[in-house]
């Protein structure tokens, strides 16, 4: 995972809980839940921190849905744009050759 420079924000998110229970699975933490958490702890977060916690919760839920797919890349990896053009060209040629041979029989 990449280094995190604001680890305290992640700690807050994990303390609030990154998700809530919804009728059909996890849902993002509600504004009400974040407010209630602040009241219980006797703290008042800056508005930007509150918005960030909500946004992180939304992203957490979205990524957990994407992660159900077997071919889902890790969220900290950028999608690779590097590929071997020659190897790809060979595979395409072989595929078309196989299709042509199967239809000519």
C-alpha cells in the first residue's frame, strides 16, 4: 500500500466505522452517524474533515463492491498501460488463424 501522510483521518474513519449495515449490504456512513460519533466523543471536527470522512466511506463501499470481481486490480495500483505489442499481435493473429481453420473444416 502507498504511504499515508494523514493516518489520523484513517483512524477516525475506522473508529466511526467505514460502513453501516444496510438492507442489502454495507452502505456508506451517514452524516447523522458521523455527527453522533462526534457528540459521543465530545469533539467537533472541521467541516472539511467531516466531508472527507463521508467521502472515504463512500469510496470504501464502492471499492468493496468492485473487489468482488475476480479480475479487480488492487486499489493502490494504477492500471497498467504497458503491454507487449508484438505478443498481443501474435495472440490476435493466432486467434484469427484458429477461427479461420475451424470454419474451413
